[in-house]
């Protein structure tokens, strides 16, 4: 039984290749017996069964992209993952240039210095206030002096956070002194 003859483009669709690939295969004489040029026809037609046999026999496996034309699911997943990672890296790079990302080691070092300073200032309060509070008999006045000094320590802490670019943390610390 003779199958219907196909145009170059129709045969290309059948093989899942471009019509240029079919044309080049014809020009390189890898398809010859399956090619027919009817009288008066402008373009050749192809016997698809014969052409499939010739294509297989005359094409080197590495030369054909038809087998690899449809990528596997794993390959597609790896492409998607690669795009996601590239997007994330680009986003991180942008945020770093915008100053939204900080080096972890630098943040740890800065926080350590700020907290150490706060601790030292808090530990200095008793020595600094002892004489002043010892002479004070009014509990309300003692409370006011202590609040003034603690608020000052917290204000200095907040300004250190702001100077380090940690304004949100500074607002939280400064907000604690208002209570």
C-alpha cells in the first residue's frame, strides 16, 4: 500500500524537525529515492515511508536533533530550577546594592559592640548614681533620677542602632523607654 506523498513542510512536521532540516537532508543526498518531482510541480514531494527508512539509514545519530527535540521532564525541571536560582541571585544582588542586605558577620560585630556598650553603661549606673540617690529621701525624686539615667542609656543605644543603619531596632528600643 502506497502512502500519500507529502510536501517538505508536511514531512518535517511528521518528523518533528524544521522544513530547513528536511531541505538540507535532500540537498546532501541523504534522501534521494523517496523524493519525487511531479511534472509541472514547483516543489518535490516525499514518500514518507521510504524517506523514514533513508533518514534512519543515512543520518548519523548525533546529527539528528529530532530525538532530543522534546526535552525530558527532568531536564525541564532543571531549567526551571536554574531560572529560579538566577532570579533569586539577581534579586539578592539588587537588594545588596540598595543596602537592604547586610553581611551577617558585620551585623553580629556591630550588635555585639552596641550591646556591650549598653551593658557597660547599665553597670555604671549604680556607681554614678549612688551618692546622688543616697542623699535623696523622696521616693518620687529617686524614681525620677533613675528614669532620667535609664532613659539616657536607652537614647544612646537607639542612636547607636540608627548610626549602624538599624533604625527599626532603634525605634523598638527607644519605644521601651517611653513606658
